[in-house]
């Protein structure tokens, strides 16, 4: 009979090293959405931040919500999270404060990929952003995670479904085809207005279900919160090749 060693304790929950801070919302989270647990090929811990509506975070700069996000992140760490992420790219504003408060790695926003993706592109090409709300994605959001202020950006505010459901909370159901069209059309505007764009980063954590459609429509590499978090998690649990 082989020995199985000593099991170490000290946490409340095990087997899910990634903690996800969630906005408080009621729209459907389809497969591919960050808030759908079946999206991930590994288990995650969720914590909804009470009062942090998409409208407050995206349209109002998450004003006054930092203490709530810090408290929720600290609770996730106490429960067993070894790293923290969030389900809104606009929370890049809190990157430094959250990292300082929780003492574990923190990746608040899909926007953090922009410098990495830029390094892969040939001379003369740039990363472009598709966001849920271009009008409220400020230079402060970008600077907080090292994104150049002049990065090309388009948003979904003028669409028929995506922005209305996710940000304005006009209804609790979503026409998936219309939502996809909103995101794809924003990406097509981006490349039409900025032909120097050589890759796209999707800011919104609800956009991964439509990333393949964006890639097919534009012919460009597309990165989103799914690509970032699978990379982030790989460092927490590296594959053992022994």
C-alpha cells in the first residue's frame, strides 16, 4: 500500500484556485459568458458584489464601489482563491488597489492583454478594442492596465440588443443573434475606420460567445477574457508533464 502523504489545510474550499468578482445583474449568461460556470475548463469561485450593477460600473465609473470589491475579493481569498479576476473590463480602474489589498495575483480586465498582443504584431499594425461602451471607456481605464490612450476603440452603444440588455437592463432575456450582430458590427466598424488594426481585444466579459464570429468576419486574431483567464489559470495550475 503506497503512502499518500500529508494533506495541508487552512482554507474553507479546495480545488478552485481562481476567484471571480461578479457584478450584480439579471441578464442571461450564455455558454462562453464569464459568469456561466460551464464556460471554464476548470472550477472557479464566484462572489457577487452587491450593488455593483453594470450601469454603475460601466456608465458611472464604479464610483464608491472600491471598498465593496476589496471586501469581496478578500472573502474569496479567505475561502481559498489563490488569484482574483473580475467580470467587467471596466474594473481595470481597481487593478492596483485590489492587487495591493488581497496579497494574491489579480487580473481585473481583458484590457490587460493589449500590451501582450501588441508585441506579437508586425510593424505598422496595432491592437484595436471592441468595448460595450466606448463613450465611457476613459483614458484612466486604459492607463490603469498599460493600454495606450490612442488605442482604436469602438463600442456597442448604438446596437439593438447587447448594450440594451447588459448595461441598461431593459429586459431579462437576450436575442443571441442580435447581440452577436451588435458585437460583429462594432468590430467591422473598428477595422473599417482603423485599417492599421491587426488584432482585436474584446473588453467586455460577455463577448466571448461571439469571439469566433468576430474573427470570421474580420479575419483578425481575437482575444477576450476567456483567452486571458485560461492563461492566468495556467500559471496557478501548470500542467504536469511528468
